C-alpha cells in the first residue's frame, strides 16, 4: 500500500472557508490543492491527479455545475463532492444530473464532511469494470461511451448512471428503491416514479425498432437488464 497521502482538490471562492477545510484535511493526512474560481478549478482537475474533488456550486467565472459537467464530458471520473449554501432540493438534483457523486449543504460539521470524503474514497477503490455488455448494448464506465446495436448513444449523466446500474446487475431484478439508492443516492426523498421516467428516456435512446429492449419491466418488482 502506498504511503503517499490522498490528494484532494478543493475549489471554493470563500478563502476563509477554503483555508479552514484545507487545514482540516491536512490534519487528517490529506494533501490539498486549492483553487478559487471555476476556470482554474477545471484546469487543475483536468491536468492534475486527485483522489477526490470537493467543488462549490457558486463560483466565479464558471459555476460548479459547469465544472462538473465539463469534467465528466472530458472523461474525468474522479469522485466529486459538491457543496452549496442554497436551500431546496433543485441544486442537489442538478448537481447529481451533471455527474456529481455526492452533495453536502453548508454549513456542515467536520465529521460529516470527512465521512462523505471517506465514502467517496471507498467507492473509488472498488473500481469499475472496463466494459459492460448486455445483448447488443455495451457501456464503458471509464470513457463513458455507450454503443447500442453498433451505434454510439449520447446519454445524460443520470441516464448513464441508471444504465450502468442496471447493466452491472444484468439478469437481476432491481426494485425502484434499490435503483434510487444506487443512482439518486440514499438521501433522495422524491417520487419513486422518477425511475419510470428515466427508464423511458433510456429506452428511447438505446432501443431499435423490431428488437426487444434490454431493459425489462418486471411487473410488481422493478427493472432488469437482460439479454434478448
């Protein structure tokens, strides 16, 4: 096991908060790099090597939403924790939709922040398979490329996460609750029917005429990705 400290990129325009959190992380054994606007944060994330990125939403020059979206579009899969001072659930929904792995509201307690960061590190350590294949659909978690019947398919981050969840449990039936926990997060309190909506989005993009969908509805139970 490497003795190198885990590296965290912290992008936050409040310098006092950034210094306080950086000090906390250093005390916990992390190496921390700070950036204070969206453009410099994006550049650092694209060219540096980090174990976790902590990203504020309200940033000068480029919002945290755009930074996250641009990173995922560039194939950067580093676990990302998004911060906000706003109230309400829409920031969280948008943040997760553009590819954030977790979400934390300000002000937050030290132990909560550290628990979220360690959870993301564990998630990253488990790794992802190189490619998932079910029927004529293939998904590459690293490049985030999807092919269906030989043609490339463009998915939103949420659609991609849902398809990855189903394909990584191929031939198993997942309940809506299990899918919500894996794709939307354990703290999601919205309508479970959002799963149906996104399954519909996926089918429109990956299905082809006169061929059965790999995403099957298991009546009264949930959904399953299965071979044709």
